[in-house]
């Protein structure tokens, strides 16, 4: 059963609520076959695209025209590996902030 479909770091991410059996493997193969061609397309217009990172750290797969039109300071990353390393650093910083905030006494925590 399909649990979640989303975009993660410019790639299709599909989650299943299924036991890891033969049916799960069949579903993963179908998703993989669909995701591979899509991994090189602009999210906005469908033209050839590459991973771009904004100055705020968000990552999207865009063509150069859509990256410029977004006006969020998107720049093409030199490789998917560079983007994944940046996302890992951001995730580690977020986890450290979460640990710090949850360790504070309830009265001193910032109000959302």
C-alpha cells in the first residue's frame, strides 16, 4: 500500500506501508523505473534540469531558465554528491538545535 509520495532533494521519494516481500520489490522496481528518467528533468517545466541550491539551502532540480525565474538565488551544484553533503550538514545542524531545545526546561523554551 502506498504510504507517501514526495520530492526529497530534487528526487522522487515513494514510501510504502508494505512488508518487504516480493510485492514490495515489484513496487520498488516500478518506482525506480519511473524515477530514473525524472531525475534529470526540471520540476517546473519538464526540460532537462540539474540540482540547484538556493542561498537559504533549499534544493530543487531546475533548468537554468526556471532557476533564474525563481529569484531565490539558485545556483547549480557541481554534483549530486555536493548537494547531498550540504543536506547532511543542514540535517546535522537541525538535529543539534532540536537536541538543545528539547534539553531546555519547559519554561525557558521559545514559544513557536
